[in-house]
C-alpha cells in the first residue's frame, strides 16, 4: 500500500476529539503532509490546520483525502459518502481507517472506478504476501516490543526515527498498524493480515536494505498477551530484529482487555531474546521506553533511573525526556560498517 | 461454519490422486458421510465409493457437494462451474477447499442466491471472532504440536478421537485446517483467520464444555517454524491445552519450506510448556507421535522405545501401532471427575 501525499484530512462531524485520534497522530508526526482539514457542520475535532474546500485542497497539491476518524455504528453515514464521492470526482484518492471498506459502498466504488482513483482501506488488505522465509537479510532492524498492548510502541519508533535522523543515521519508520500506515504513507496493518502470512508480511515491508540502514519497526501486542501473542511472535520472527526496545506503562495492573497480570520487564526482555533468536541469534535489547504520563516529573525520573540501573539499559520516556540515550546506545552497539 | 452432511464428493477431472488428497482424507475418516463421488471424463482419482449422478446422490440423502480437490492455476474451469451450478440447482449446498471463493464466480453466486443454498469456502472465513480472553473454561483440551509442519498433527488427533471413543471417553475432534473442517463438518481453517483473532477463533471453536469432555484440537505449524510460529502460539494460547502430544517426522533435516534445522523433541516440549502456561499453568505433555513411514518396522519400534525412555512419555506411530499407549496416559493423568 502506497498512499499519495500530501493529505486533505477529513474529520466529518465527529462528536469528540477521541474519534479523530488517528488524524491527530498523523498531523503530529507528518505536519507537512497535512495541508488542510475538511470538517462538516457540528464537527468537534480541530487539527489546527486550515479548513479547505476541495478546490482549495487541489490547488495546494493534495493527492489523497484521509479519513482518520471513526464513525459510530460501523456504517458510513450518507452525508459522509456524499463528501467522499465529491472528493473522488474532484480527482483525489481516498484512504480510510474505517471498519467498513470504501469499495463496499457502491457510490464510492463506482466513482473511483469511473475516475480511476485509488481507494485505500488501511484496516484491510487484499495484498498477497509470501510466507516468511526466516533468512537473514541485509540492513539493520529495530523492533519495539511491550509488556502489553498500547504502551507506546508506535510513538517510540517514531521518536527514534526523528532522533536517529537528527544524528545523521539512515532510519525509516516501518508501519504495522493503521495510524502508522497513514504516517508513513505505506506499510500494512499487520492485524489485518491472515495468520499464515504475518512474518512474511513483515519481511515484505522491511526488505533487504543497505548495511547501515535502519528499519524501525512498529511492534504490536505482547508475547505475554493471551489475545495477541501470536501476532507479536510473527512480527518478531519476520522483523529478524537486531535490536529491540521494551515499552511499558507503569500504572497498569492487568493486561489490556484481559485479566492477566503484566509480565516484568525482565521477562519481556528474556522471552524476546529467547524467541527472537530463531531468526536472529544476535538479537539484543537496546533500551526501555516508559509512558510516565501518570507520574510526576521527579517520580518519573526516579523510576527511569531505577529501571536503567536494574537492566543495564538506557530508560526514557520519549515524550518527556527524548530518545538521546536510546540513540547513544544504538550507535555504540552497532557501529557503522 | 457448519457443513450439512452427507456429502457427494466432487473429484472433477484431476490429473492425479495427489490433487484429491483432501477428498481421500475425508473419505478415510468419515466414510459414512461420503455417500458417492462425482467424476468427470479423464479423472485420475477414485475414492472407491459409488459414482453418482445428482438425482442418485439426492435420493441417497446427500446435502452438500464437497470439492476436496485442487485445480491447477487457481482459476475454476468452466466445465467445473457448470457441474457446481447444476448441483446447486438440484438443491445441494457446496463446500470448497479451492483457493478461489465460490461466491466470486458469478454463475455460482447467482445460482446459490436464487436457490437459497449455502456456499462454504473452507480456506476463507468471513466469520467475525472475538479476541481471545485467555480465561480458563470448563472441559478438557488436548492439542497436537509439532517439531515442524506436516508431521501428523491432524492424523494424531483423529486417531485419538477414535481411540478415546472406543474407551468410552467423550472426545471430539476439533478442526483448525481445511481438510479437518470437511472431516468434522465444522471448525475453521485457522490460517485463514486474520492475525488478531487466532486465539479468539480457537476459543470459539472449542467452547466451554462438560468437565470430562475432551476437545482434541488439531495443531498447526510449530513454535520453531519461522514462517508459522505466530499461528502455533495463538493456537496454543486459545486452546488452553491441558495436555499436548508432540508430533514428529524423524527423517526431516530442515523445517518445511525454510532452511532452519528441526528442534529437538525436548525443545518442543519445553517451549510448549513454557508458553502454554500463560493460559493454562497445568499444561503437560502426554505423548509423542512419530510418522515412521520411512523406517522399517523394527527400526521404527526401536526409535519409539528410545524416545519413550528418553522423555518418560508413551511414543507411537498412530498409523502403524495405534494410540492405546497415548489413551492409557491420558486416562491415568486425567481421572474423570
């Protein structure tokens, strides 16, 4: 999937900002691509970028209407369909994070066919992947792993992409979730891939590369999560990670959506090394990333210092304290060849 | 997915018996359901059951035309479409193991809609599963796991179903692959499920049951296979296996389709216990199942004796020597409550 940029951000008439969470994420990480927003009467979200009509967006070079919002009920409302069809008629592609497929709405499918426009459904994929081969390929790969779901794996690799590029390193964010696909303009929502092809899909989106090139692969789930461990393992094997960063949220008491307790950071490190060794025996941890949002500043710092000392790894909250320590460790552990 | 039985087995005009491998598997394990076969001129396969016309099959009570063959090229040939449409017109459902979806062929879709017949594509699923919950449910579950793919996992659970029922135990085969779905008339091809829902799908097909009831769950892949380990882990977590049998093929030197060496039986036992403990801390091995086809009888017996002694587990080739030892161990380890 390759989404043409820049984007016109469609916010519809969502009732709150949470419904536009994906759109905010795209705008935060790719402000240059988010040329304008299109809002309908009653919209409670605002990305803080210019409101634009279709002709205005086209004049600014927009190529794709991005639907980075969720709609209640899973059905695309008629007044959204009308706007989407108008965007296609005007010459835009459409990329959607909705559960419903764009092509399943006859008016949209028809308009896209007639005008020769692309429809991207980032939650779905019809792409055929080979099965994973598990053989080492050139280039370096870093994967974020977690004690749980939703603990900052995407944020950490995006912050690392920025931080590593600032140091002159050749590093690319590699998306495996829907928001990430919008942010990178490519990739695949790995949770939409049929089970047999998880590791093969990861091998496909992070192909052989130059020896010093880093693919920073967005992790998913946790090897300790009873619902999603299979996805995490397929990702780990397909990534053939040289390095991984463990992501953690310190206030959580049970894993997201289930009753299982969280594993310790050491358990997560050990199991990722153990299982990751199947496709890359040299896999090693290079840092810890903690979402300290719920903690005061001094409390957060104390926790990070404690974790760093305990594990012999740099520990940071990328939002609060940046990723310099992680990049230092990556540079030290992986000298350029 | 619930396929109405009995079956009329469609063999088309396949050029060899290998192309009808699924059909042979169904006939071996469910001879009572395979009332007749339908072959076209030039067909090189023969299930050894009566050839039937549609009216004959209907008179014998057939409910579903089963396409348990593979077609070259992935496209359904016109002369097959004609026969399938005729079967639908005559009142049969159709269940297919083809890569192409039945409903994607307009003539078939149209006939099924008009006649109100079901189309089952066992390689595909549109069924929505919840995500896995990982909480213990009543009833007992046995899973077959493997040192590799294609080492007898399906055969072993089917032989156990037969052997346990003969001992008066309440045991059901639980299919997770396409041939298995035909054999049980239900289940889901787990490799067709979207990655996030693997463990949830297994929880769904093996729901809460009576305390002494056994679900014998067909395993897939191997935790050590770089292409499919994620599927195997999702299955293990969703199955919450109380017991597992390790399946093995002793002549294989690398894992199927890749260059990785095979793990040892002990490694497979240890890793399944370690990872399976997440959703069932009481998980334990109850036996070893070896495909000894490539070995002479005395060589096979010597190998099984050696493995049994080494691991303290019953070891057998279910095809050659039956499953009595495995059932003995299951009965001993899991007294009825």
